[in-house]
C-alpha cells in the first residue's frame, strides 16, 4: 500500500482547495487505479474518501537535444496525480512532518 502513494503535492492551489473543498493532491504510482488509491489513502491517514480523480502529466513528444556526444532524445517524466475528496469533517494535516 505504501508504494501507491509517492508524495503529497504541496502548492498554493492545493492548499486553497484543501481549505475550501476538502480536496488533497498526491503523486501516485502510474499503474494504480482509483480503488487502490482510495484504500491507500484511507489506510495511511485514517480518513473516509468520498471521490478520487486522476490525471497523467508528462511523457508526450520526445525532444531532440544536441550534445558533444551527438543527438539525444528526451521526454518529460510521466507522473500520475490523484486529487482526493474527503468526506465532510475529515482532514489531512500534510504539514505535520515538515
């Protein structure tokens, strides 16, 4: 279960969504589905999850880079983000371990 949640996403936008709509974002394993993500969040933080939305970022078209050793091709890192909506009254304190 711990391999599913890689890290929380701590940005101003997500802090605002956490306060207003009780939503939190996490970077998750790219092969995990919504049910596995829901179970991992509930076990790790002891909260009730109402909904899970996922999205993939990165990957895409490869870019050409000219180096001393010749031409190399690169892609952006492919990550999967999960935005988790919690039940009313549940919260996650992501800043307690900082």
